[in-house]
C-alpha cells in the first residue's frame, strides 16, 4: 500500500463512508506522510471504524481512533493536533522479531522487584510462554456495543497492510518513553506483539494517541480463567499499566480478561 491512497485535505469519501473534514499528517522526524486524520473528534467514531475496517481491501486504508493527550493545548487554526507521529519504521523488520522473546525479556527485566513473586503467581520468575490461541468468537453485537461505548475520538486512516503495523507505520512515540533503541525500535516491538495477538485472538489495533494509551478490539478473547491467566502474563510483560490500572497481579487481571472485548495498555 502507498500513501497515494490517502485522501487530500478536506472532506473525504472512503468506501461508502462520508467523513468530516480532515488533513494529511506528517511524521515529526522526517516529515514523511503517514496518515489522514479528521480535524476534530468524531462522535460515534467506533461505528465508522467498523465500516472502514470492513472496506480495507477496497480502499487500501486501515482506520485507527486517535486521542490527543489532555495536557497538550488544543490546536490553533492551521495547526494539526498531536498524536505522537514521530519516526516511522520499516514494518518488514517485524518478520525478524519474536513476540515470545520480546515479552520474555520484559518479564525478566523486572526480576529485581520484590513484589513480583506474589503478583506473578501462579507463574514464577520464568516467563510462562505465549498463551494458546482462542477459537471461539464473541458475537458481533457484543463487539459493536463495546466500541460504541467509547468517547468521541479523532478518526485516522493509515496505508498499512494490517492493524498491528500501524504504530510502526506512523512512527508512534510518546513523551516519557525511555528504552534502548529509540522510538522506532519500540514501535516495532509493539507491532510484533500485536501481530501475534491478531493471529491468536483476532485482536485489532483500535486506538493510539499522544496520551500513551493503546487499545485493541478483541474478537476472540480468552473464555476461561485458566486461559486468561496466561494472557494476563503477556499483558503485564507488555506494558506499564493494563486495563487502566497499575499494580495488577496475574490473577486479578486474568479475571477481568475473560470474555473482554477491549484490551487497554499504557506506558509511563
């Protein structure tokens, strides 16, 4: 896919969806064109996200909900909002990356935390490995209800082959991240894990933004507590905060992931 598929500035019709005015957005680092985004938050953006996702093969574009952090001043006339589009990365590098290794490394990096033994039970110091795939799909009305409950959001369009590639394709980075390799490396790691979740759970990237929050819509979440505990271990290795709270234990988070259609993550 190429950026030639992106609408021009102004109102746009994509597939059968008539979208409110928006504009093309460029990465801060190299001014590479990465997305088209509405100029204002859209009420009912979740329903439009569903429709645009279904039209992906026709349009060559993938939708993503975008949020500007509350501490960033509202954009003045002529200036676009800020979503953390910083330094795009080549998504092909993800084929050389392992979600298992990424999560296992993050799990072991926190071994010096004295509270982890209790939080990680029934697992120990060694990462338990990836949870098995789920095959049972949530009913479509349940997914639509979950996404319709989200507040208004900016609606973005990205020329990516799969939802998991969006963070790297737009160069998603946010203030406060501190890790080896820079923002491009981090976006690729996030994408590699999201690709794995896409395959095993039908989890599609739903939302990112400058608030450092990432959400996915999950078509096939774990249906039993035993399975959800394995998924919870992945979540706790993946992000600083899960399900809008820090300090979860595996057992606490696992109980909330059973049949959960939306997974939420945040980085400090």
